[in-house]
């Protein structure tokens, strides 16, 4: 085993593809949701309106990276430190950086959403932000997310010093827990089937983030290491299958419930003629494409990877992650958008 086989240059191109796709998805969603201003109604500035989904995509993707990098340690295992440590020495500081970005984007989102809450204000004060936190559930959720992300960064800092003596499962668990506050402030908080939709939304977010994060961490840091990849990918494949089922089922349930509860237009008209319905369809098509790409990896590439053969996994996984990024961008807009007629 050579040093080149245990360490590989991170695939930053994959990361760039995911972030670009996420931002593109958010901007497409913003364009679809754009409405004609109502005379006499003060609207938030264009910077605020476009900035919120952009920052929320970056928030979501930093959460994906944070959890995926923590999950990588679980996937590669703990019984071969000479083989895994070169990879984890890259993953741990990257995880700390991702969690700090997560906390920062939560704070920026809080400021932007406060500006949206007070349209027409030329400046924002600390009192304005405090008022938003006190009166709006999303404000409280963003504060909790920022605090938990900082705690995650602190635990990650301990892992930098003590390695796997700081259990990766703690970091994964804390990261998943930090995902919970924001979804409960979206559409589900207003639905009639409150209990069911709360559970469904939480499962949807956690499964999508774990699925994307695990695949992303392996693609960026592990794909060139055939020995570790042969061990980690089959373990991840089981998790990915479960996450795919949960994410697809809960996403379909959440979207259809939201559309069916709109009293102003028909069900099928809402799906195909409203911006919300069109975004929902685009997101569902992304899920289908991701499932097909994942199936190709599982049934065509993984048998070769287990035998330590060279494959085109990097290209296929990057394509899958790019579609995932696009779906995250659509999802950010969907969580904030009402079902309205075009």
C-alpha cells in the first residue's frame, strides 16, 4: 500500500458542481415564484428576496457537508487507523470549517429574514432582530441552529486534537439534531395534519442530508482510495437505500398534502399550472434521476469497486450530487412558497 493509495487530493470540482447546482436551483425557484408587486404594499428589496434562498441553500449545503464528513469516519471504520487516519486528517478540519459556515449562514439568514419581516426599513437594529426572534418561529429556529452548529464546531475542534477518541457518532447525532428546528417553521406548521406532516418533514430533511452528505464526503475525499472505498461504499449503500425511500416518500407526501389543502384551485391545476406545483414536479423529477444514478452505482459500479477495480465512480457520483444540489435549491424555495395560481 503506497502513500498515494491512502491519501488523495480532494475533488474540489465535485464540491463546486454541487454548490453551483444548489444556487441555480434556488434562483430558478425565485424566478418561478416571482409575482407582480401589489400597489400600496411594501415589498422587500430584490436583494433580500433573492438573498434569502441563496443563503438558505448555502446553509443547507454546509449542514450536508458537516454531517457527511462526520459520517465518513463511521463508514470507513475504526479498526485500521494507519489506513484511515490520512483521510480523516483532511475530513476533521473540513468538518469544523463546514460547521462554522453553517453557523454563519444561519446568522446571515436571520438578518435577511428580519429585513423581509420589516420591509421598507432602511436599516436594521439589534432590537429589530430581537423582535423577529421573539415573534417569529423561524427566528428562534435559526438561533438554535447557529448555536448547535457552533457546538458542533467545538466538538470537531476536540476531534482535531484527540482523533476518534471523540466519537464520530456524537458529531453525526448532533448534526442531525441541529437539522430539526428549521423544518417545523415551514409549511408543515400550518397544515391541518400537523402531527403527521411534522414527522414527515423531519424524516425528509434528515434522510436527504445524510444521503447527500455521505455520498459527497466519499466522492470528495475517498473515491481514489480503492481499499477504503471497497469497505465504505457497501455500508453506505444500505444507508442510501433507506434514505432514498424515506426522502422520496416523505417529499411526495409533503408536497401533495400542501397542494391538496389549497382551497382556491383544483388539485391537478395546482400541480401543473402554479409555480409551486411546477417546482414540486421538478424536485420530484430530480429525485427520480438521483434514484436511477444511485441504482447504476449500486448494481453496476459497486461490484467492481468491491473487487478493487478502477471505475468511473467519481464522474457518476459527481453527476448524482449535482442533481442533488439542484433538488436542494428547489426545496429551499418550496419550503417558503405558498400554493398560488399563476
